[in-house]
C-alpha cells in the first residue's frame, strides 16, 4: 500500500520543522494541512514556511488563495489528494503537516458527501445573519434540525452559518447528512500518523513568544494590508490567529499591548483545543511528548516505522 506521513500538532509545537526534516530524509515534499497557511499575503500571521524553509524542502499547497476567497475542507482535500498521487508516481512518500483537525480527519477518515453550497445561498444566509442576528439563525436550526442545534454552541457563528447554508441549499438536515457513509478519497493509502502533544504550559509560553516575534517581523503590515483590501470579517483569513485583535489596533480601537494580550489569550485557548483534539480524537502511530527542536530520536522513530532503520 502507498504510504502517507501525517504530522499533527498544536500551534508552536515544532511540527513544521519536523515535517521539513522528514521530507529531507525521504527526498520528498511537505504538503500543507493548515486552513490559514493556504492564504497569500499573510505568511507571518499564519506562520507559513519562509524562504529558508522552502530551500530545505519542497512545500506545496501553501499560499495558494487570495484572502478574499473562502477556502474549504472539500476543495483542499481534492488538491491534497492530487499532490499525494503526484508524489506517489515519483515513488516518494508525501509528508502532510498541519494543526487543522477538520482537514486531518477528512484526509484520513473521509468526508460526508455534502454538496458545495453556491454563492447565492451563502449571501442569503450572511444577509440573514447581519439583519436578524446569530440567535435568529440558531433558532432556525432548532426549529428545522434540532439534533444538530443541540450539538452546537449558540455562539459558534461559523458552524451555525454552515449548518444553515446546507439546510437551505439541500433541504436536508445536517444531522441526516452526517448519517451518510463517509467517502474516503484515498482508500488505498497507508497513513503513518505522528502527533506532537507537548505540555500545555510549554505550548502557552511558545505561543506568547511567537506572537511577539510575529510583530517584530511585520505582522502589523499584513493586518494593514487586510484592512486596505476591505475583506469581509466573515472570510476565513480574517479569523486567523491574531488578525481580529491586531485589526482593532490598526483601526485605532485599542493599544498594541492590549491587542497583543488579547491575541495571546485567544492563541493559547486555540492551542489548548488543538491539544485536546489530538489527545482524544486522533489515534497515532507515533506520539511525541516534547516540542520538536531537532531531536534525532524523533526522526529515527519515524524511520523505524517506515522500515528505513
């Protein structure tokens, strides 16, 4: 069976560095599995690979969309599958890396065959959200798809909007769609799953340090660019870690320090959710308990799993 290596970890866990080292060892390429690193013009905010990283190993599916585009897991999955198959034809083992649980799960376990929602339906739901509020949409779900409404947090705008879009477009409850058998895009693949789950205190400190470093490197300029483009706040790129908080600073609503403090809080909360998902929802062949900083034994574990040692 053709192999695929999947390296997953929370923000600032060293997963990208590990992926580069694995790809170099295998003379292969790194494939992006992060829902924010697919966007152009925000490489600092999204922690996308820099020019040095790209010289060390080939990177694919990074910075492929304008920030005005709404990326989605189904489209990403199709692109990722195509790149995996290309590498297989070159007798190379693909190295997929990221921290977006939905993308990782879709690649390994498949997706529910929900059709893509057209733009006019998205616009209609967005107008209802703006004119009537999130509570209106949540009540709409409660009345028309109670099982899915019960599973959603009433404040989870992204998932409520998505459920309303699907319901309006297909006329079928989301809870019913989820009972449909999953479709695996790579049923022939043998996945080697590696997850990094360091101590949460270590991750939290690294998240704080990373945000400070991002500002030093020019994150403010990236947020100013987004503000100039007048991209709607509902677009995924506008929700990247640090963007909403730094946008408030750019628009003069708060100080840089207040924006950074808020961004650090939200980033730590996100990293904690990632870590919980990894711990509880992602079975792995190899689990690494420390941040990857180049430990040879980590690479050797992966090489042994591939029968290369």
